[in-house]
C-alpha cells in the first residue's frame, strides 16, 4: 500500500477513534472498589437503586455494575423479568429513575 495513502487513512480515522474513546465506559465490577466511589461522589447506594429497580420492573436483579459514562456515573443493571427474559437498564447514579 502506498505510504501516503496509509497516512491519509490514519488522518481520516483519527477523529472516529477519538470519539469512540470519549464515549467509552469505565466500569467497576468489584464492589470493594466501587463503594468508596459511591460515597465520595455522593451517588445513590446500590441497595437503594436495586430496590427502586425491583419495585418498578418487578423482576430479579442479576447484576449491578457502577460505570462512568460521558463524565457521569451510571448503574448498569441486568434484570430477569417474570417471563425469564433478561433486560438491561442504565440508571443515573446520582438521581436514579428521576425521569
């Protein structure tokens, strides 16, 4: 491949790579690491968020992960509904289910 063509392709693809990096999530699966972040950032506790999710969606929580996305914290919740289907939820960690 022509060297100039490779350089041109790299230059064209850089903005897309940068955008992808900006929208990437940083998730914390280990709650011994996540709990201090929750306290420091003044986020809703996972217990409170789990109760709200169960009350609203009448399902069983399979997994909850704390993530940082676009400069804010969110909880990624995986729920199993009464019908057995898995349903992912993304909830603002400061004001869960505020809308």
